[in-house]
C-alpha cells in the first residue's frame, strides 16, 4: 500500500462490481491516520487526506489530529478568522489555489477544510478556524476557498457538518436547534458552498444535532445534503466521529477516518451477511470512495512543486487585506517612515500567528512585526517586551515599557490572547485579554496616550481601553507573514480594507448565546434562535464596541445614487462609491435587507450581499451587488420549504451593519404559499385571504350585531386570533358552520 498518492498505480477500470464484500467494506474506512485503503488486486490506490484548513499539515512520521506531531513545512496562510475579515472572495480563491498547489506537491488528494461553522459564541475555542457569525459571509468565502483549491485538482472537505459551534463536550453534545435557525443560520452557508462550489467531500461533525449524531443522521447526510442540495461527493467522518458504523453508513456516511483497524469494516460485512444492511448501501458508499480516489488520481502531479517565496508573499498580501483597522483617531495611522516610534509587547517579537490543534502548520518562514517595522521605519525603533512570552510580567518589564513609551512619539503596543487560552478542543472562559497585559496597557496609555494597540487573537476580546487609545489594529491570527502585513498597514504601504465578520461586544454578557453556552448534560439549547451575531445586537438594540462589518481605511468613501431593482433572480443593488480622500483604497459595500411588517420573526437587518471595490483616490466606481432571490427566503416550517415573502423590502446599503448610508425600498413578488384554510384558521388569516377575506368581511359587516367586529379596529384586533370555526358556532352569527365549510372549500380551490 502506498502512503501517498501514486497516480501510476491507478486503475481507472475497477468498479464496485469487481470487488468482494470485504473489499467494498474496506474501501469505506481509512488505512491509517491519513490515508484510504488501496486494493492492489484491482489496482485501486490509496489517497491521502490531511489538514487543513489554512495550510498543508502533512505529518512526517507518527500521526495525530491535535497538532502534536511534526509536519512537513508548508505555507501557513492566515487562519479563517482573518480570511473572513478580508471580505474578498477573489483573494480567497487565490489562497485556495495556493493550498491546492502545496497539496499537490505533497501528494495530498484532499485537504481538510474549509471550516465554516458559525461563530455562535465568542467563547468557542475554534472560532479562529471559522469565517464569520453570518451565514452569507461563511458561504461566499467558503465557496471561494473550495473553488480555488479544487481548481488545482485537489479536493476540499467542507467541515464540520453541522452545528459544531463549541468545543466543550464536542464529541457528545447535542446542539438542540429549532428548524428556522438551523436552516437559516447554521446550514445556509453549507448549502451555498455545496451548491456553488461542489466540494469533493463534506466532513460530518463530532456532535449530535437535535439528539442524533451527525455521523449517523440520515436527515442531515442524505435528505438535506444530497436530496435537497444535490451533493454528489463523499461524506467523511471527522476523525473519530463514528458512533455506530452500520447506522452511519445507512445514513450516508461514506468514509470512516481514521482507520478502525478493520474492526468496523467487519461489522459492515457481518451486517450484510445477516441482512441487517442492504448490500446496495455499501455499494453506494464504496462507489463514492472509488469516485473520490479517481478524482484525486486525475488531479495528482508527480512533478508538482510550488514557489515558497511567492506563497509567502501571497500570505502577506492576504494578511494585510484581512487586518481590520478598528479605530484611528486624528489620523494616528499611518506612520511616516522615520517617525518616532517605540514597540512594546512580546507579541511583536514572538508572533502568535495561528491557533492550536489539528490546523497547526509548520511554517516555511516566519515574520515578526518588530523586524518588519524596523525594516520599514528607517529609524531606530526601541523595543520593550512589557510581558514575558509565557504571559507573566514583573515590575522590571513594565517599567522598561513605560520608559520606552514615554520617550516615543507613538507607541505600538502589541497585545493578544496567549496560545494556551485558545485552541481546538476547549472553549475560552471569557473574552478578556490577560490581566497582566491590561495592566501594562493602562500604564503605557497613561505614559503616552498616542498609543496604537495591535491585537493578536483568534476570538474577539473585550477592549476596555478602546476610547483612550489613538488607534486599534485588529490583527487576528495572520499566518506566517502576518508580521510583515502588520508593518505594511502601520506604515500605510497597504491601506487597510478588512471588515469585521463578527461583532465585538462590550461585554460577554451582551452576547447572544450567553445564557445558553455551553449547555448542560450534553445538550446545548440554541435559545437565541435566529438572533446570532449582529442579528441579536440589533434586535435588542445593544450597544457594541465595534459592529459587524466595521473597518476603517486611510481614505474615506462617499456613497451616492443608490438603487435597487427587483428581477426574477433577486435584487440588483447599485451604488456609486467615491473615494473622497487622497489615498487609493478598497471599500466593502454591504447590502442588508429587512421586511417591515413581515409575517415571520426576522432580525432587523440581514446581510444579503457585499462587494469589495477598489477605488483610486478622487475617483468613483459603481458597486453592483446581486442579491439572490433564494437569499431573501426564510424557512417556512409549515411548508417545510424556503419561501420568499412578498412585500416592500427595505434594502440598506452601508459601510457596516451600523453605518448605513442609503435605504431603498423595493417591491418583491412573493412565493405563493397560501396554507389551506381550515375551520382552525383565524379570522385574521381568513381576512387576509384574497377569496375568503372579502366574503367574510362582508358577511360580518352586513350584520347589525356583528358589524362592530370589523368596523371597530379594537374589536377586530381582539377577534383576529379567533378560529373561524369557533366563531361560526356562536349563536346569532351571520355565517354558520355550513357556510364556512363551503367558503373554505371554494377559497382552497382558488375560486
Ligand atoms: C478536527 C478536524 C480535523 C481532523 C483531522 C479533528 O479533530 O475536528 O477539523 O480535520 O481532526 O485532524
């Protein structure tokens, strides 16, 4: 058996029909930690699947999925927390393609990513590996990564399907989610990636969803994923996610990873023999494995290599495009080369550039911000660590930092979350920066208020000093070239254009899932329902530190001539963006929708589209955002379907969720989903019906006793929820039950 993909060994002709029962079962689970089983007898090779998502983590020897063992050097691109903030799908496609090139060079057939789970709580330990709190951003950006990767002939593994929104108890917890939030928030991004980018594989998650392990949930893996969304690829388990192998296979799980040492393959064989498992189900899974192997073989390039320097440069470009300038008072940034600057904070010298766990990449190079700042500054840049690499401080370090700060024109203060507080496998306890760093910050700010804070963090942090510093640069975890990217932004070599793909709240207590995270007794109730991220803060009118979509530039943008036009495909939004400053820059135009008077619960506004537009200084560009009709739909629990409600949609166009520059109303024709009227239909529902409504109104209005029911608005309001059958049964009603029966029949027949 080969350890990595060997295209020459591939036999394009082998089919499931050529395989024995045992061979078919063997194809549906791994040979090792990272490889599938070869069947030499018929020339089926083994392929390698490996992490993922922001670099290739191919282990040299040994194997683990926790980032413990060594792996071959690979470019550590910015993790998803940064990529999401770029709001730039074209750039992510290039990252995907670069990841594909590196995968090919390492003989990897499937790269395990992207991860697009929704950031439900800022505490989720793995938020650094996810793109956004918003399903549209997750879907659009996730699809771009998949497209790029697969353009190279390497498969993606869209993960973790689904509702893996916390690390606490992740291998058992049941995410208990109502239908609408499940569809509209947690599955919507997956649906978009599956339908737009056709990932070769989807990775099921560890957790249960509404009580059922996702690895053995036929509704999730077959009804929704395949029957509704048309997925034609392979479903692989997360590493160790299989609970009952036979149940999983029947549900739609095609490949168990890693190897079970043959134990569960034997279970499949036995189940076929006893008749418990229909052999056709095994054939289907085996076929999907064969298809995957063929695709990987077709994509493999024996002579593949990549340009390490070019990928490092791309990593720097992407990191710079992902940085979010949160605050910049009085034009504190950009710095002029030669300006008097002091750098404070060990993180400037010892970068934190990725998260811990299965995504841990062994970088080909590593930039630190201090060196890069010094390279650009063209002047002596003093440095004081302020705190030790392990996070501890002592008076000496603080005094030294304060002295450096006092003597400088601008202090660049590097703060961040230490690696040991943020990782796959566990959640954070709070959203605080370490107390020692906060104390240091207070001392530095007191010594020199012209302080620019540069953050390194995988999940959002509370920023108690936000109003008292000159600028804040949200640097997330920026990958191996992040140090250079930070320097590029600080000195204006790159005009920042990242935007928040997640809200930064003032307090953890304000956050949507605060009362329902991480659950108890292996159940977590998603009590906030649809109101995730900005949907929550907006609905509750909660003030936030920095809203979703926010991000500053070194130039300014004006919006004019906004228009929205309904088409059969959705809404076309256009707006002229003028760069009113003196630097070239990119603006992220965001389009939110609302439907005043909607018949269903909705957030005050929801992101429906965005466009990153580059506008040279002093020039204008027309940004066009096409909102897809299906993105206007809500999940209707009565019809069990996506429904576009008709009406006048309020389309807001802005620079963030709370910086809306124009609002346009556009009439959208709704889907016809009239639920059949019954005796239980309320007077309100009947009155809204085009056929039954006028007849009932007329009957009630025409009668002396009941006339007030419709003529008096207060009375009508009181009666609106009354089922028509009950009303008709009352003595003295102008329409009796028989009349109602007839009326309902006629209305339902469309007469
Ligand atoms: C993670 C996956 C990863 C897999 C293989 C699991 O623990 O949840 O994201 O792809 O390990 O390393």
